[in-house]
């Protein structure tokens, strides 16, 4: 059985146009996916799921997403 470093080395590189994984894209995905109980995503839960993201940063990310969606119509 190959170790994980060998598997990672064998993985195909991502295409140059692939979307970057950022706290904002992670939050957007969490909002779209939701949860089994169909409950709102709490700020604290969102922050806890993203390494290095503070609670107050979640509000900024939400504001950015809202502005982007409003601009897109």
C-alpha cells in the first residue's frame, strides 16, 4: 500500500482556472449545502469550521458575498 505522500505526488495538478479554496468560498459552500436539520448556519459554527477565521471575519465574508450577489442580480 502506498503512503499518503506518494499518493499526493501522483495526484493530477489542478487546472489553472480552478477556483481557489478561500474562507469566502468555504462559507459560500456551507451556506448552499446547509445541514440535515435545515437550521441556519450560526456565525460561531462557520468560524469553527474554517481554520484561522475569527468570528468577526465571518460577518465580513457574509457582507462580501451579499455584495457580490447583489451586483450579479
